[in-house]
C-alpha cells in the first residue's frame, strides 16, 4: 500500500507534537535509560538473581541495622517507598528507579553506589539483571522478606578473613587475636588488665587444657625455666596429655547428650555406653580430622568394611532417651527417639533446631 506524502507528514507532526508535550521528567528518564547497560534478555527472578546482588552490595548501608539516606532495601515495602532522594524502585520504569541509577553512577546527587572504598561496583551484567527485573514490573514475592531474615543472620554469611586492626599499642599484641581484643577494649574505653604472673598463666593453661591444676612440682619447674619458649613447651605437653581428650570430650558429650545411665525413675546403667565416650576421648587425643570425626559418628556403621571403632562411633545415635516405665507405648517411644536423634544431629552439626522443619 502506497503512503501519501501528506499522510506521512501528518504522522511526523503527531509524533513531534507528542514529543513536545511529553513531560520533561519522562523525557529525562528515557535519556537516562539509554545510558544504562542493556537489560538481561531473560526472565529475572528476584530471589535467585536480584536479592543476592542487593545482599552483597547494598545491605551493609541500606539494611535492617543501617538505612543511610532513609533507604532500606531488605524489605519490599520500604524499598518501594524509597528514601530521602525519592523512589528507589519504580516497577516498569528503569530510568526513574534511583536504585538502578545509583549503581550505574547516573545520578549526580547520589553518585555511584556503593561508594568507592566501601564495596565493589556492580558489573554491567549485574546492572542488566536489575534493569530487567524492574522493567519486568519488579516482582518481589512476600516470602522473600522472610528468607532474607534467615539468610542475613551472621551464622549464614561466608567465612571471611577480617583485616587485623592496626593500633598504636601493638607492643601489647603478641598474636592477631590480641589485636582484635585490644581494638574492642579501646572501643569500650576499657584498659587492658596487667600481664598475669607466670604462675597464674601456668594455672590457666592447665585448667583450660586438661581441667586439672598443676602440682607444686610442676609450678616450681615452670618458674625455674628461663627459656623463651617455656610457656609454649608447657602448652605442647598438655596437648599431648591423655587428660586433654578427657577434658574437652565433656563438651562434645554434652552435645551428643551422652549419659552412663537411662535416667527416669529406674536410672539403669547403660552397658557398654562407655565405649562411645572413650571413642570421643581417643579421637580428640589423636587429633582426628573433623570431617572424619563427623562421618564416623553420623554413619560409621554404614561405611564400607566398617571397623569396630567406626561402628562404636555411630553410637552417637544410641544416646537417645530411653524410657523403661511400665505401660510405655512402644510406638510412641520409638517416635520420640527418632525425633530426639534428628534434633540432636541438627543442633550439633548445623547449629540449628529442626523441630519445626
């Protein structure tokens, strides 16, 4: 179909009139959007794609504990509400969403986020994901806020090596841990305690490592030892002591809810329960790798050609409550034991309660 010049000119006129009548803000937003990295060419999921970016680069300054500029980005309502500079997220309008303009460095009032020295700038790919999410109407499931509460907990953060504080009184510092202790003391305006006496340090080492105080002869021998590494020699000797495993096994046996007897009204002895206790003590004294320590207790009896000691390690699961009262419902008792084992595995190895899982 042939289009007349008059008709074509009419279209151009209408388009020009529309551009002239377009609000300045809308025209500016379109111009800004043209300078943004291209949007990701796929459907973007908030939980899988967007939330990890916000968590890694934004929440330290715009999260639950701190809201610089009045902006909070870990909560849907607060994020869409925006902060002091306006709406951070405008669904469907990437050129008007200050979150996107800030991470792209396209807003002169805000500057580039995160600021230099406070985080790594977003890549073009990451900005493209945010842009696509906003242009796809910024879907933010209500359940994502609950997931964020859990995932933001300190226990779920990746392990990172913190920078050692550099302080004026570094002569007080003998190892990196001391630097962190001194830094915290300074923040709390607390003066460090004077250095403990040689005999006090010896007593602390004994009580910490083997749970027993040093004898008079051991104290005198240490006080008479003028070698620079005298204290380190004592620590090494205590770590080699069989009492070390006995002392520190107590902590693990508490987690494993170990007991020599059943409890309840009869409190019968548990024959051979001591073998699991001895296995834990020996594992600590042998400095068994923790992964092996874990596997053998959770599934030692399931290992290929499991040894007797590995089967004993699986006694971890046998430390359940045991009711010998008359009239006990056997099925109810079995279910209670299963729940007890499951809860104990969760709290011991995951540091989590799984009772509501």
